[in-house]
């Protein structure tokens, strides 16, 4: 018998625990919205920050907003839901959104690493390499690539799902859903491995190559300028370490031994905490953004006083 709806067991059915989880996830979601929205507004309203690096940062914040919004509202609703069921269509939409946004973010972080490589290793050619027309094309190409590399394989080779229709997860995550497949388990595992390779391993290798070139170039310059060169990369390196680290721990365990109970806790960090931490990391490590945020607060305070 084929599945028409899926039961997301989530974390707990204990009412007191659900209240604590609701408050915690709600606060994280609010911080995520405020942090990423503030970062986008600061960059848009500051002419000095209209550079490719901050343009890509705005796209990253937009992705974090979408990624968190595709997961957290449903999670908050299910915490006080008795049945916690989701239709197959709604589950498919959430699954494809997670694949599209997560894959796009991996590719975007690789492009951001290339941007830092071009700025540090090839500064004279940077205006030509990262001209605005090229940046817009890259963003559009990444959307197309993300769809055809991460979403289209699942659409092209759909697999039927069978009972039991319960998963130990709070969202429709591809590894958890794969455990419900009736047939073609081998083909679904191949698809998952291909998606993991294209979305995680390949961009990560490109990022490592970019930073190997950056380190090689920085070591050749005067020691007084090294810290300044490295300072433009620290935020990106921190975000890459958090995002790719948690992603690889979760998705490179794609096998029959995958535990959805364990995977959902990694998914909390990957899909909920990372979108909250990214704007905080960039705000704390970037002098330009910190300056603009302080100026914005001071202007708001002056307006209130008047």
C-alpha cells in the first residue's frame, strides 16, 4: 500500500518539553530573521558596501532566510500538533526546497571563495574578473545548476513510498524519506550519493583550492599586510567550516545504517542554527558592517530623542 501522508514524529510529545522547544526554536527563528534582514538592509543602504563580496553576502543571507523559513514554521506548528502529519505533496515541496536552497548555498560559498581568491591573488584583474555583469550571471547560473543538479534527479526518478509512514524527524529530509522507499533502494542511494558529491564535496574541494592559492599568495607579501589580507577571509572560513562540516557529517553517512534519530539533531544545526549564526559571524568579524550597524543604531537613537 502506497503512502499518501507522512507522520513526522519530531522530538517529543511531552507538553512541557514541547513548550521549551517551541520557545527555543521561536527565539532562534526571530534572531535569524532579524540578523539576516538587517545584514541585507545594511548592505543595500550603504553605497560603500556595494561590492561583489557584499553582494554575494546578501544572497547568502537571503538563502538563510528561505532555508530557515522552509523548516522552522512547520516545526513550530508540529510541536503542538497531535498527529503531526504532512501530505505527500507538501513533504515533496519541503524536500525540494531544502535540496535547492542547500545545494545553492554550497555553490555560492564556493563562488565567494573564488571572489576572495581573485581579490587577493589577482587584485589588478579583480575589477574585470568580478564585474557586475559577471556577478549577475553567476547568480543566475547557480540557480539553474542547483535545480538540475539537486532537484531534477529526484523529479526524474521518483520512488514510491510504503508503510510504515512514520519517520523520526521534524522535516522531510532526503535521507529519512529514502528509508521509506518500497523498491529501487539502490537507485535512490546512488541519487543521494551523487547529490552529496555535487553539493558538498565538489564545492568544498574548490574552496580548499581557492584558499590554498590565497595562503600561498599571502605568505609572499609583507608581514604587516598579512593580517589585513586574512581578515577578509575569516568570516567566510568560519561559515564554510560550520556549514560544510555539519553537512558532511550528516550526508556522507548516507547508507543503510543511517539513523534518522541521530540525523535530526545534526539537521537542527545544519538547517536552523547555521542560518542564525551566519549573519552574526559576518557582523562580528567585519569592521565595515559593525561600523554601519553602530551608525544605524546611533541615528535611530537620535531620531527617538528628537
